[in-house]
């Protein structure tokens, strides 16, 4: 199985360049606790309801993130299996983002 992980430092660089779409697959209550500026909330539990929005992003470079990287890895692999070609998983999730990039993002 190929490695689809991307570091938070690389995500930060690509976000600053406007090169990626960052998708947060955590739940609404987690989003309300902590979020990364510019991310789009698409909870894993509701992913099917975002089919149209996802199809509009089919040719974009997508990075998926969650709390620690487990759920986002599953979502990223699912997208790859369903015809998306430019999908990565943000290793360590928003927790790593808070530690390494932006300490103002609450840890929970």
C-alpha cells in the first residue's frame, strides 16, 4: 500500500500557496473546538452527503485531516479507490498542526 501521508509543514506550505484544498473529516463538535483556517468541514460520518461537493473537487489536490490521522487516512484511501488521484492524508492530524504549526489551535 502506497504512503499517502503528508507532513503538517508541507500542508502549511501548500496552503499558503493556495495549492491544496484541506478537508477536515472530524465531526461538527470537534470542528467547533478547534479548526485550521481555510479547511472545509466534511465529517466522515456524513461523507455521502458531500458527493456533489467532492465531485467538484475531483481534479484538485486534496489533503484530508482529522484529530490524529486515523479517520483521515481511511477517507483519503476511500477517495483514491473511488477515482480521485490527488489525495493525501495529513500525518498527525490537527493535533500535530497545533504542536508544530499553530499553538493557538486548541489541543483536545
